[in-house]
């Protein structure tokens, strides 16, 4: 989980993916976008950076399996026989 320090105020809320913490930057792009959106929304509503970070990680990694990025076109939550 990314740990935010006391000097992170100048980067909050995050405006683009290039500003995200290194741990978040390792996620696939759409997961980075999910993290940033969740983080900024929580921070805006509640003002708690540490909890915003935790919430963002939960949202960005929910249902995430690294192998989903290795098989384009296949959504991991679709069951057998339920094609698009």
C-alpha cells in the first residue's frame, strides 16, 4: 500500500497519472485511473489522506488479478458460456 508523507500536500488531489505514487504506477493504466478517482473523491469528501489511500487501493484492486492483463479481450468476471 502506498504510504503518503506529510510533504505530499502539494500533489493532492492528484490531477494526472504521472503524479501518482510509484506503487500505484505499477498497476495497469485503467487501475491507476480507478485509484486516482477513488482517492480524489474520498479526499474531497472526508479530507483524510491516509483513509483515502486505503480506500483507493481497495477500489483499484477489487477483482484484479495480474493475469487479466495478459489475456486481452477476456474479462475475469465473465463466466463460461456468457460471451460478449
